[in-house]
């Protein structure tokens, strides 16, 4: 998105997140985290993401989770493929076009390791890439008129 098409509010948000220049130079985001919730517990994966290292590659749309699912292995997500790799890079398991498989009815009730990896990779990439995703080519952002809400004036960005 060219700077002429961005909203002043989006520019302010980008600056608050380190600035577009820093984002464009960023090759990798590393985080150490534990997370869970109802989506994991309901699909029999309550402890799947305790104490993991996450690497996000924002410009190649890739996420790595280590260890995953077990010591000596890592999980890798891209929109085209999810796979579990050994530390030496050999493939343990993979699924091409994971989004197609994820929509099947069985996936609503029980996830295998690759389903879990698809959900987490997709979510983490989006969470940690936002709000910079709003500057991607083809994304149009509009700023709403300010409105009062209790003691605050709110303006929305719509993409």
C-alpha cells in the first residue's frame, strides 16, 4: 500500500508498533510462550503449547514451533504446507493444502498434530504480523468517523 493511501490512524498505529521501516527490515520474530484455551481443550490438545519457542518469518509467511510435538522435533507452518520435522530437517509428517483438510467435519471435534500446527501457525503469523498486514499490496484501509464511547473517542480502521 502506498503511503498516500494509508490513513493517519494507521500511520499512528504503525509507529506505535516500531514503524514500517523496522518491519520491512525484520526477517524473524522470536518468542517464548505458552498458550491454550477452549479451542485446544475441546479438541483433546489441552497441553499442546506449553513452553514453546516460536519463530515467525513475516515476509515469507512461515512459522516454526520448537519443540513440536516432542523434543528433537519442530513444527513448521506455511499456507501451503504444515509439517513436523526432526532437528536434522528430515520430514516426520506433512500435509499439503492444510486449509482444505482443516474444514472437514472430523476436524471440528478432534485435531491431530498437523491440525493443531495449522491452527497455531495461522493464528500466530496473523497475530504477530498485525497491523503491518494492513500495508500489504491490495489491502485498502478506511478510517471511520470518530464516535464517543463512554469517556473515549473511538475511530475504527476497516480493511
